[in-house]
């Protein structure tokens, strides 16, 4: 095992991989820091350019963007009071309040150190937990895999915010879209309407770019022309380094928050935002030192939120690498990246491609450390970029989307398909239909269908085969619970009926 | 959102739900051909999409019913007149989105004819104008700057074979990549 780690670090430290790490992290920080560009948008824009890279370089680049995006979301939150990411809302409440009290550098240091600590904590968890979960998952057959995808999709659809009904419509739409193209088992053409473009199925990257990135720009276009003003004055990071005693004072929060973040991150559909809010709420509830400061600049609240949202990354990646189930849009893109390079994340990956799995561990550890220095150096640059005309910036993003879709097969058909998905994404956003379940279902749909058909085949066509093992029963019961619990807790499914 | 806006939104939601019902219904009809195909003892190609589309159809019908009920409830409550500024703002938002979609579609459509460089140059200018950008220096400098960076990175460095256009446009594109 030590050999694997040494080899992984040696590979990640190759010049081309280090460059990819720096560029990916910078891009992620930028995407996270700029309101209007989400981490998932940042990752999906990079995804299309990873085709020509070696698998390890591609993952180093994408991990940089992922971790950078989660970290960068708090820069504008503290300095401008504008959350770069939804997970940064608690940071706006406490971090911006501290900054407005004349201590922006102090707030930035606390945010940065806690982010890096939370991220590193979750990577250590990932290193320990991934092999354990993967070895357990080796017992999984088609029925268990089908149950696992059902669990993942039901949790994502139920937790995606707003109406559960709309969450499930989005999920089933994604499942349907995943069936378009040639059937992998029978060779039958499905819903291709005799077009060559659809014969190979819908490319995830094309769909993701349209649904996530282009549609987001269309939605953003509705808002009045943006100029972020009224931020606090930033004079650099050289002053106000927080004393070690501060972290000792809030030791319980420093232990509890990354644990919350990692566990929540591992749940499909939860992710950084829920992790940050849960840890923040828990810190507010149990605050012993200056609880009256919550909402007015409580450093403990800032620490809790930042530890948790970064810790969610390791949790999400653990489930992705060990079970092959993405918990969020961003990890769904990681699945797409695996598929682009001819791999399938899941329990077998650890034995088939240990170089990639250990390389991902190593690159996540190193990226977290790199982000500490990179963020400090880049804060001023991002403040300048915030002054860049939004209209030009969004035009550049649109062009990158076109290049991303076109570059896959050098085909304008893919670009047209991306445009169709962007309209679909825009309509979904306008009518509060969450996009995340559709994307996850599109990615997982193929696996769900193949597992179901194989399980039925093994059971001689009997559906009892789907519930013949205790593991699949537990997983399907979990899926049922995740659907029924929110309905009984709050009958959103029947809202308006 | 204003009352009037909410009623308009509900109308839109009804139309959207109706489109969903029609789409899933049509696809489900198409699926009937796939059912029953496949070798004996094998689960055919139609089962999974049939299941997904059946549930989708039922859920979108539920969404349609919910939207109609919400619309009726909102209509019963009445719709107070909106201030002129709010109406103008709403109209501006719609125009901006429509223009941004149309410029993007036009960009994609004309690119194979006039080539990537010219299409990108014109698109940046048109998109910025659609978003309300009026600063002359931004409009004059940015399209050239962004196009130059993009062509330099993606056409020259990564060598993506972008469309060159036809005729004289192709000659122009060949000057750069």
C-alpha cells in the first residue's frame, strides 16, 4: 500500500500534473468567487477539455476546480457580503459581519485555515473509508447495484429542494434521456428518430454544459447589470493572523464540524450547502463562548461553516470512488470524467486502477495544501476580476460552452444538442424544477437499467430477485424511507393539489 | 413576486406542465413499439423506458393538476394593477433573455458559414449589447481581446479544428488557423 502512495505522490508531483493542479485550483477559485458561476459550472466547463489529457492529469485538474470552487465561494462572501456559492451563506452572515467590523484579513484567515483543515480532514477520512466501503461493496451483485442507484436517485430527488414532485419529474426525465441511443444489450435503437447524432446516446458532457452552464447564464441575464460595490476595504493578508488559542477555544466546533461535513457530503443529494448550514446551526445551538454574537460576526459560526463545507468534498468523493454513486452535480461530472477515460468508478476501481484512486487521494491532499497559498495570492486578482464587465465575462463563458461541446467530436450537432439542453435547463429553472436529479439520473440511468435487466435475467424474470439479498432489501427500504419521510414530515408531494 | 406576476407564472406553469404531459405521452406511445422486442428469456429494450415514462407521465399530470389549482386560487384572489416600473422591468427582463437566447442560437447557426473567428467576434458584441452593456470602450475592445485569447488558446495551442466558414470567410479563417 505504501508503494501505491509513493507512486501516487510521484505521479501527482510531475510537472504537467502540478501545472494542472494550479490551473484547476485557480479556475475553481475563480468560479467559486464570482457570483453567477457555480463550482459545478466551473467543473463542467473544464470537463470537455480533459479528453485530450492523460487520466491522472484530467483528475488533478478537475479536483483542483472542485476543491477550489468550494473554497473560493467564501472570498466574495466575506469581502462583499455576496455568497459566491450557496454553501457560503453562513459565511456571509458571520464572515462579512467580522469584515465590516474592520477585520477583513482576520475573517479571511479564519475562513481559509478552517477550509483547508476541513478539506484535509475529509481527505484523511476518504483514504481510510474508501477501501473499507469498496471491499464491502465487492459483494454487490446486479440487484444490489440496482437498489443502490434507486437509493441514490430517490435521496437526490427528495432532497433537491422545493417540491418533491418536481424533483422526481426531473429524475425520471433524466432516466428517460439516458435510454436514448442504441441499447447496450439488444442493439435496438431507442428514440433516435433515425438521426445519427442520437445513435450513440446523449453525451453527458453536452447535456451537463447545456443544463448547468448555458441555462445559468440565461437565468443570470434576467438580473439587472451587476456591479459589486459596497464591499469592505481589503488591505492584504499580512496582518491579523488568528492566534492558535482561537482554535483551541473552539476545539469542539473544530472537531464536530468537519465530521458533520464529511458525513453529510457522503449522503447523495446533500453536499456542501446542507453541511455548512447543519454545522453552523449546531455551532449556534451549542455555543458556550459569546452565543449572542451569532448573526453579528461570530467567529465560531464562520469556523463551523467553513470546516463543514470543505469537508463535504471528501465525503462525496468517498462514496463516488467506493460505490460509484455521485452525491452531487459536481461528483456526477467526476463520473463523466471516469467514463471519458474508459473507467467506471466503484468497488472494482480500487483493484483495477489503484494508480488513479491513490492518485486522487494524493491530489486531494496536495490541492488542499496548495489552496492555502494560492487563495492568499489570488484574492486581490479575484477582486479585480469582479470589476470585469459581466456581459463580456458571460459571453466568454458561453463561447467556452460552445467550444466544450464542439470539441468532443468536432461536430456542430453536439453544439445544437447543447443548445436544446440549455433551453430545457432554463425552463426547468424558471418553473422551479431542480436540475440536479435530472443530471444524476442521466449519469446513473444506464447503470440502473443494466443492473435491473441483469438482476431480472439472473432471477429468471422474477422481480423477487431484486429483493433476494438483505443488502438490496436494506437499500430499497432506505430508498422508500427517503421518499416517504419528507412526505409525512411535510406533504410537499401533494402541495397545491 | 407580484400578484400579477404570480398569475402569469401560473399560466406559464400550466403550459409547461401541458408540454411535459404531451412529451411524455408521445414518448410512451413510441415505447409501445419497443415492448415485446428482444430474445426469449431476456428483458427487452422497452421495459425500462416504459417504466420511466409511465411514472413521468403520471407525475407531470399531477403537476398539471396542481398548476391549474394554483392558477384558479390566484385568479380568485384577484390581480392588483402593477406599477408601471415593475411592468417595464419585467418586459426588460424578458427582452434581455430572449435576445441572449436568440444571439446564442444565431451564433451557433452562422458559425459553419462565416467561420469561428468572425462569428465569435460578432457574438461577443451582440451578447454584450443584449445584456445592456453600453460602455463604448468595453464594446470596442473586449470582442477583439476575448476572440484573440480564445483563438490563441483553442485554435492555435490546443488545435481544435473550428469551422472555417465558406468562400471568402474560409480564406479569412485560414489566415489564423
